[in-house]
C-alpha cells in the first residue's frame, strides 16, 4: 500500500480497523443469530458491499440490537442512545453520514451496511466503490463538509479545529 | 550503565506507535524469547549429549538452558544503536525495539529461575518449582512495570512544584528514573521494565511542567548519558575480551551462533504469521527478515554471563569460561557482522524508511479526528476496541490525572497546540528575517520621532526594505478608525483567538527566545512564570490609568473625533512603543471625554509612551483586552460589535463603513495603513513580543492589499488636524506601537514618496495590485500547501474569492482611480510587488497557518 499522503494513511489505517474488529467479533460469536434477511438480500448486500455472509449477519444482529423500537430502521435517537457516540464530538457528524442518503429520518439495514462498508479494508482486486480508497476519502471528506457543498470552507475547518481543541475543556 | 540507555529509550519512545503495536511487541518479547531459550538450550544440550562438542566436561541440561536464556535475549542497546542508523519505518523500528526492551523481564526471570534450579541441583527440580518459576514471570514483569509507572507519576507530581527551582528540574527526572530502577531491582523485579515505563509515563506529564530550558537540558543530557554509557559498555566488553582467560571451543561457538540465527528466523516467521491475523499493518516478508536479522545480542547478555558464579551454579570453571567466550563471540558476531551488513541489506531490500518530520498541523488535526471517528464506529459496532480504549483512557487522564500532575493545565490537546505554536513561531521568525535592517533587534527608542529618524538613516542601504519601512503608509490620522473587517479577517481572528487562548502559556515559552534579543535578560525570561492574565492586567491597568486620567496626569495626544464613538466605546486603544516590563500591556483607557483633547503630557506610569488613538476600536486581540462597556448606553458598543470574540451573535457581514473618509479628499494626507491590516493581518503572529514601533513600520507596508484597502475606505473621521496624534496601530505582528507619525515628521516623510506612495496617498487604493495579490497569495499558498490537497485548495479558493470580492468592492469605491493610472506603471508594479508580497506573504502566513489548521 502506498502511504504517501498522511491523511489517507490515517484514513486507511483507521478505517481498516473496523474490519478487523468485525472479524474478531465474528470469531468470538458462537451461534448464528436469527436471520431475518432473506438470502437473496444477503447475496445482494454481499455483492454490493463486499462483506462476507458472517459479517453481514453480525452487522444485522447489531442493527437489530440498536433498533429498540423494532421498526426495522434506525432513527437518530437510536444512534445517540449509544453512550460513547453521544459524548463523542464527532458522533453527530457520523450519524449524519448515515442519514445523508436516506430521505426520511430513518436508516434501514441496507443503508446502514452501505455506510459501514466504507470501513472495510481494501483488498487488492476486490475493491468496490464503498471501500475503495476513493470511497473512504469521500466519506472522510463528508465528515468535514457539513453543508454538503462539496467544499470545505474555512468555517468548517474552523469548526473541526474547535472541536478538536476545545472538546475536553 | 544500563539505566541511562533504557531511560533514554523510554523517554523518547513514540507513545502512539508503541501502544498500537503493544500486542505484537509483547508477543515477540515473551513468546519469542521463550521459544528462543528453549530451542537453543535444548539443541545445545542435545548436541552436547551427542558429544559433538569435544567437551572435557558434561553439559547438563540446566546449564545449557541457563546459557541459552541469557544468549537469546535481544539487546536494546545494540538494537538501538543499529536501528538509529538505518532509519527503517516506524512500525518495524518499534516492534524490534519494543521487543528488545520488554524481553528483559522474560530474560531476567528465566535466568534467575535456571540459576535457582541449578543451585538446587537438577534432581531436585519438581513440578512445583517449575510452576513457581512460571508464576514469577508475571509478577516480575508487572511488578516492574507498576513500579515504573508509580515513579513516573511521582516525578510528574514533583515537577508540578518546581517552578521556583527550575535549575534542578532535570536532576529530578534523572534521579527519579534511576530510583525506579533501583527500587525494582531491589525487589527482584525487572529494573529495565521499570525504568522504561517510568520514562514513558513521566514524559507525558513532565513535559507540560518543566520549562523550555529544562526540557532542552533533559533531552541533551539524556542523549549524552546514554551515548556514553553505551560506549562504556562496549568498551568494557572489548577490554574483557582481551583480559579474560578464554576457553574457545569452535564447535560450541559455531553451534551457538547457528542456532541463534536459525531459531530466531523460525521464531520470527511463526510469530509474525500469528500476529498478522490480528494486525492491521501486516508484517511482510521483508519486515520479518529485518526483524530476525536485527536481533542483536549485546551487553545484557554479557553482563548476565559474567554473573555466573562458579560455586553457585555448579558450573565448572571450564564451562563458565566457555560460556563467557561463546557469549562474547556471539555478541561480536551479531553486532559486527549483522550490524554492519544490515544497512546495505535494508537499502537493497528497499525497506520502507522513516519519514522524519514532525506532523503538520493538518495531520495532527486529522489524526485526532480519525481517532474520534474510529472510536465512534467502534462503539457503533458494540466493540471495545483499540480506539475506544484509547479514548477512554484519554478522558480519564484528562479528568483525573492531568489536573493533579500538571501545574497549569491548559488545553486537552497539547499536540495541536504545540504545532500551532511552532507554526506561529516560524511565522514570527520569518517576519524577523524579512527585516534585514536589523532594526528589530534594537531597543526601542523613546520617541517615535527618534525612531523614525533612525529608520530613515538605516533605510538608505536597504532598498528592499523600502516597502517595509514605508512611512508614507503610516496612518497619520490618529482618529479612530473603524476598520471594515472582512469576513475572512473575522474568521482569522476567531481561529487565532481560539488557538491562542488555548495556547496562552506555552506560547510565551516558545517566544522567549525572541524576547532575549530584544531586551536585557530579564528575570522573567528565566522562568515560565506566565505574566498570565492579560485580562486582569488590562482591567487593572485600565482602572489605574483611569484614575490617573481622571486626575489629568496622563498623556493624551490628539483629540479624536467622537462622532464615531456611539455613546462611548468600550475603550480606546493605546499602543505603546517599546516596552520595558511586560510584553505587551497596552493600557486601554477609555471614554470619550478623556479623548477630548487633553494635552499630552508625560507618560503613564507604565513606562511606555501612550498614544491614544481616537476612539479606537483598534483593540488588538493579542492584548486580549477586555473591553469595558461601562458606557451608559445599553446597546452593544461598536467595539463589541466589531471585535471578533465578542461578536458571536452578530456574525453577519462585517460592518460597512462610510465610503469615503473625510480625509480622503485631502491629498496632503499620506496614505495610512488600515488597522485591519495591522491588526488582523498578523493575527496569527500575535505574540507577547515586545511591541516596537519598528514592527509597525514593517506592517504598514501592506496597504496595497485588499484588506488594507478596504480599511482605507473606512471612514476615518479626521476632525482633528493635529497630526500629533499618532495613530495606534494594533500590533499585527505583535508590536503595538503607533503607526502614526508626529507631524514634524510629515515633512520628512514626504521626501520618501514614490509614485506608489503618491498613489496611495489619501487614496483608497489601487485596483491594480489586487490581481497580483491574489496571485501571490495563491502562489504562496500553493507552494506552501502542497501537502494539504483538497483542504489547502479550498482555503485558497476562500482566500482568492475574498480577494476578488475585495477587489470588486474597492473598484466600486475608488474615486481616485482614474487619477492614478498614470502613476501606476511599471515602477509601481515593482514597488508594489515586494510590498504586495510582504503583505501577501504575511497574509499568507495567516492563511497558511489557518490552512494548516
């Protein structure tokens, strides 16, 4: 891997991590969770995002765990119910990343997995549009670009800086 | 002799890398060492049993295990020495190096264990003994670590109180670390681990507490001590080579060397495969090769082998000598052969090298951002992962530990602030360097007039400085100035303010160096005692000066117009030239009635010359002035409206000024430099530096810029023709002197008018240089920000668009433009360019700083 640009290196390193966590969890898990996904859907998701079947199951069980109201979709409150997310300065931005592509205020499983697919590690020749380097950088860019104008303005950068420096005060 | 080396290693250990790779490191250190020990020991014993060694004695199992325990330990000294040379990438370095540090615990345990068994005799070793031995390992390792950490915290705590005894701070660090080592050794724990972790923990807290000088001292002393210790150790090795009686057994030596190498390679491969399952950054073949090849034995092994006593270990003299000889031989082999060849091998194999540079501000911020992001994603997944742990630890650290151990807790992001202060320091240095007349080094004379005269004298030879000392751009109009703050300026101010506020103290620490050259070594320079709170100082001074004013003692120059002072401003600003006691304490005194033209008198008690600008809303953010709004009106003062940090709710467009200041029609009036420029242009350079008039002059050259032009359009109400009121220009580069000129100097100044200046005189601006500015800006930014990619670009766009916006606006506002074109031929271009460049580079600095952000 070429690690020239520092930010993409960070992005790469950081975002690979999740994959490793997923696989760790998978190995920890004993039995399969009850699967409410149909197989075709599973296959579709697999093809689209590149996750393996086990990983998708794992994600699904997590999704249902988060979905307290059992509606099959997550709302912002569900996300913010996670304590670490709520206190993290970036938590909100990331939650927004989930909601960016959905019209109403709910995220269904497909969208959930799509966003998380950004974090998969890049394997050679098996990149798809989510976890490619480009895709990761896009995701990272969107974290900064709050008003979605495809530019990072000074104010946005300032907000980030403020968050980083001021957060623990 | 070992502690200094280990302390050096621990203290300068890159924390992040170490803890990220801790799993791998531990794996290699513990499992790897165990594997090596047993495999080598058993093989040697096996060969001994098979009689291949031609030994005159029997090689019992325990002794060979003992020997292999000490010989399999990778030595931190040797590894450090070699790897420093070859500069491999950080991950590789940290894995090998970490392994060498941490395997000390294992080695020590094994060594003592086998020694005990050997003492007891091979027959009496029972299972319980073995278990005791195995159990002692965690105790030794964790005990050593814990002792080290405790001493590290103690050191941090002690340094919290050392602000009165700065000189001996380094001593504390060394002594405490050594005590940690001794303490651990006394309890038969791993001293090396203790001192390593002591160094690691200590660093985080001590760095924040000790003075800059102490920090430098510690750094150099540590390096020095560790280098000398290392040299001594190897010298000792060499001497004893010659000195001892040796028992050279070819086959034994060769067998040992072969086994060491082979088993290490095998061990590395197996363990890497295991580690790679859990690692993000996989260890490739080349990495593995370097790791196995870099497993040098050294002084630790030597020290241990010398400790084998004849009687206690039931080891005959021959055997002992053989061990010593072999150890020395192995050490020589690994150090010389492997150590020497590793460098060309590394180059040949194209191992990734380290990029030795400090992370830019951009990188730091993004790094932190991604830490948080990953922590979030982890929590989303319900995992307790790495980032999560790190985050939790940081939070805990910040809430509980840091407040106890650190004297003045500033912000929670010391690294970002550190980078910021470095950036600003660099900017400041650049500014200084750009002023080759060396005026900046001079002490400020007492009066502006003298300053000017000296300036002019110095000016002859340095035409390059013409624009910097462009006196025609001084603003003689001392009336209040409402500068029209551009949005960019506002956000600049905000950013600067945010960072500088965080950075309050370390900021000054870094800049002490500058202050040294400015004035005599002051007691204050020797301490990091921060003259602290500007606000309170300001308030105090204000109160004092008010009192003084009320009694009519203070000097007031110029009667400013008060029409701009809507019901009383917060305060007017005083700039003062040169400074004696404190870095910058302009006293802000207030209110209109005082400004109504009291006669000027002597100084204020502060020892500076105060120039009161009429009604200034020229408050330097650097001074952090608290503007008082004890005016009777309830509405927000103009000051409040304009000051960035007071402006939170009034974020909209900057306040528009009247289009043509009254004096603009006055052609006699020299172009002045808008406060925007002086005050905001160098926001990021705002330092507790000594303000000098010279600084002003430098700044004032930038009037050809959009920002300044904009300022020049402002309505300056020049009601009072008294040119004696020097205008206060907020020290953009930290200097707070007036940029105004006494009227007597007007005459002198006019002699310096160049066409460029002519055109600027009283004029609002010239449209021409703007494109240059934009270009310059863009170019400079581009150069400087190659690394920033998209962020830099967008910032550039932001700047360029602001510049364009400025241009357009100013074009509309120009009334002199037509009169000027002929004056703006090539000469102006030339003149302007450096000036422009000055500004743009100074602005670039601010842009760069912010972009780097």
